[in-house]
C-alpha cells in the first residue's frame, strides 16, 4: 500500500468513500462539480494535505491533514485529521492505522505539537479506534451550520 498526495483524478473515489456511510449518504452528492473546486482549493493551500491510500492501483483510503498555526501554547502549530475513510471492503486490514501513523509522523515533521480530530457522536466504532491509537476525548466539539 502507498500513501500519496491525492490527485484530481482521485476525487470521485474519495467522494464515493465519503458517501458510502450513513452520515455521508445524506450529505454527499457524488458527481457534483463542487468537489473539483474544493480539491483545487485544498491543493493550493500549503496548510492542507489531502492523501489517499492506494493498493494495486485503486484508492482504498483517504484523510486530510490541516496544519493550523496559532498563538496559544506559545505559538504552537496544531494538526487536525479529518475526512478519514477506508473503503468498506478494506476495513479490518489495519489500513486506518497506517494512515494515522503517516498523518502523525507528517504532523510531527511539519512542526505540530499536537494532533486533534473530531468525530460524530454516533460513530462509536471510530471513537474506539481513535482511543486505541492514543487519542483522548478531552474536549466537547460544537458546530453551527451556516
């Protein structure tokens, strides 16, 4: 398996993974041109890293790493992992672990002092996975739809 930067031609496979779970099924619209525009914005931003896991020429996983410089913690940079997906037929093969190892190593290499993420409260399996990797549920996340 190779973890590499996502390319424009990977967008349909990434969106398919986003749409294949119950939450994504209600909020994603595969084929929408808005994904291509979003990809171009991510690709142009040096604080964003969108990667895919590729196996035998197929995209089987993805995540986005966002590096946020800040003043708190003595001017620290934080890394946020989001949009994590592993294709349904690839789950259980430790692909998610490998993606997270890559993300944590990359965050460290780019000067981040901590890695954070949010997960939907209904995603109990994901929460157990993140805890197994050492993440601690230390904050309460909140959202305001715009």
